[in-house]
C-alpha cells in the first residue's frame, strides 16, 4: 500500500513539475523585465505591464538594428573578441549554443527531419542543414549535411553522409528535436502525430 501511495506521489510530482516550472519561469521573466525597465518610464505614464511592452518594443528595434551592415560588423567584432578570452569564450559559447538550439528553425536552417542509417539496425534522428555542402567541401554531390543533436544536453554533430543513408521522416522539426533531446522519452502526444515514413 505504501509503495502504491509513493508511486502516485511521484506520478503527481512528474505531472506538476514541468507545468509549475514553466509558469514560474514565465513569471520570473515578466517580473524581471518589468522591474528592469520601469525606472526608465516616467511615473505619470506608467501602468502595470508597461515595462514588458517597452521591452518588446526595444527588442523590435534591436531586431531592426542587427540587420544594419554597421551593426553586423560590430557584432562580429564583439564575437571574435569574446572568443579570444579563455573563460568568457566558454560561457559565451554555451549561451550561443543555447540560443541556436531554441531558435533551431532559423539559426541552424533546418530543412527537414531525417533518419540517418548507421547500421542495418541502428538509425539516428537528424536534421538536413545543407544539401549542397557535400558538393562544396568534398566534391561529392551525393553527400548532404545532417545535424545530429545529443540527448539530454546542448550540442551535437554535423555529419556529411550519402543520400542513400538518409530517409525523410514525416514529423515536424520541433517534435523531432524534443524526441532527440529527451533520449526518445517523448510523451504520448508525440506518437499521435503523423507516423514516420519507413519506405
């Protein structure tokens, strides 16, 4: 009886923790932005939530600025500077990898989800990043660039592999990335999505 109670407690904990942490993270982000930007807003114009709105507006203009040539040059210079400082480059690289992973659709330019055949009985989930890369790097038109993410951590490998070893999968990039990063321990809802192509 005690084991059954403990099992139910653990199941309840596993169900509540992801939702609770997500809500807390959103609350922390919103309140942090609000506290940070409130001092720059005149008191007579302030109302709750204006700090978040101001933050969104500032990010919008930042997005416009990073597309300017001069800003791009300055950002590249700053990246090169950070990458030369021993401790800073490790911290900066980790943050950059995290941002690239969150924004995987744009930053990594994922084109499709594929199954990469390692052996007759082993397949890895990957993402096509460059169709022409093999032709450019290896003078081989049959090789395509495929990014293989590592489970339970940020990072992965970029492989250039023959097209014959790559099979498209009928699943969106976000769902496939979730499956890959969690070591395949996806929720039931992931199985309810379109099945993988096997032919």
